[in-house]
C-alpha cells in the first residue's frame, strides 16, 4: 500500500523523483511567500490602525462636500 501511495510500482523513476523534488521546492517557496505576505499584511494593518484614527479625527464632517453623482 505504501508503494501505491508514493506512486511507484517497480522502482524509482528519475522523472517522478525529479518532479516530486520540484513540487516540494515549489511548496516551500509558496509557504515562504505566504509567511512574508502575512507579515507584510500585519504591518500594514498595524499602520492603518495607528494612522487611521488620526486621519478620521482630522475630517470635519460639517464641512464635507456631497459626492458627485
């Protein structure tokens, strides 16, 4: 059963091993990219929270102009 799960019957096919290594590397690359993007998103979220309050406080609603339709 283990052989069937790994995808080979009679022996190691170099093409299959090469493809498996390539796919494993691609998964690692995507995981690294995901971690980087999550960190960047967290930093941007923190910056918006910090700067967002002062931006909203600076808007004078009584002097706001209507949106053009």
